C-alpha cells in the first residue's frame, strides 16, 4: 500500500529527495524510514501531481532543521535541503 501523499503544508522541512514518479518516491520514503529509524515518525510524502517530495518535519526553527539535516548527511552521505514552506 503506497504511503499517503499530503498537499503542501507550511513549515520548515528537511527534504530528503524529490521524484516525478510517485512509486519511486514511495519506495524512497520506505527506505528512509528504515535507514533513519530515529526520524521515521516525521518523514512523509508531499506531492502536487507533478513532483513528489520525501521530507521530514515540520520543525519549529531553521536551527532544529539544520541539526537534523547535518545528522542525515553524516549518516547517509548525501546532501539534503532545508526548506521553508
């Protein structure tokens, strides 16, 4: 069963990946929930029909989001984005 896709919501997020194919986004979401177990509860899928973003949050501050982004980058070895929405 694919993960639910939410509409755009306001806040500060750590974007882990973005995909044009919803099935690819869903597979990546599931992998991130396993690889980043400590973050799994806050990782979700947001899409608008053209682009599907796998992201964690929202966070109360950009500093908090930056700390999460740094830890993700250290653990997984790839760059993530901190976005204000």
